[in-house]
């Protein structure tokens, strides 16, 4: 059932890349930045599942968008601190932007006509 939702599939695949990437962060950042990124990314997949099984999706999708924005900031910090390369930063930015577009489209599709 969850595989019928493009945002779930996209974020599930993105999550794999994100977790692999932050696991390679140096030890001194693993318990700060890496764990915040990993926890936030997992929170997003949990919220997507909540939205799938809820009729009132809009507030949950708004929260997903907020969490995606937090991920953007955390990955920018990771890039600025040279924990990820420019190529990795560009890749994750693309993943986050696509997820944001998908969430926005899902929210828009769920609105009832007035």
C-alpha cells in the first residue's frame, strides 16, 4: 500500500542515502549533527506513513515540509563544515527539493473544492 505513494517511495530511497552518508561523518559529529540529520530523516518517513493513514493530511504534510526545511539547513551546515562534498550537497538538495514538491502536490491534491 505505501508503495502506491510516490513521496513514500522517494523518501524511503532518499533515507537510505542519507543514513549511509551521515554514518561516515567523523566521530566528533556523530552525536550532534549526524544524529540530528538521521533522526529528522526518520521522522519524515514516519510522518509520511501517518499522512497515508490519516484523512486530515494537510497538517501532517505541513509538518513534513517543515522537517524537510530543517534537513536543508542541517545539510548546509554539514557542507559548510566540510563533512560532505559539494557533489553530495547538490545531490541531497535535489532529493529534498523533489520531496518538497511531492509533498506540496499531495497537499494540493487533497484539498476539497469550496
